[in-house]
C-alpha cells in the first residue's frame, strides 16, 4: 500500500505528468466548447513542458540540488547489504 501511495503522490510532483494533466484538462475544456479556456490551458501545457525540458532551466534546478551534497568518491567500508 505504501508503494502505491508513494508512486501516486510522486507522479503528481514530476513536471511531465503535470504537463500531461494540463493537456488532458485543455482537451476536456475543448470538448465542452470552452474554447478560450482550452486555448489557455493547452498553451500553459506547452510552455510548462518547454520550460522544464529546456536545458538551461533544468541545469539551474539540478544545480541547486547537486550543490548541497558533496561528491562521493569512495564507498564507505561499513556498508551492509
């Protein structure tokens, strides 16, 4: 149960599933003839996916995470498997 809950929660914290959710919402709005809202939602999804897949933006986000932790050059001797 914990595994399924973890996967369900983490799915909505990643940029790609959120972008796909925006696309689905935009298509749903398009189906319900709310054209103006659908255009904005689809535009938001394209911009969302572009921003998070654009290399400099991804590097900025990753740098803040990677700079907090030192590089591990050798594995500790007391690891138990």
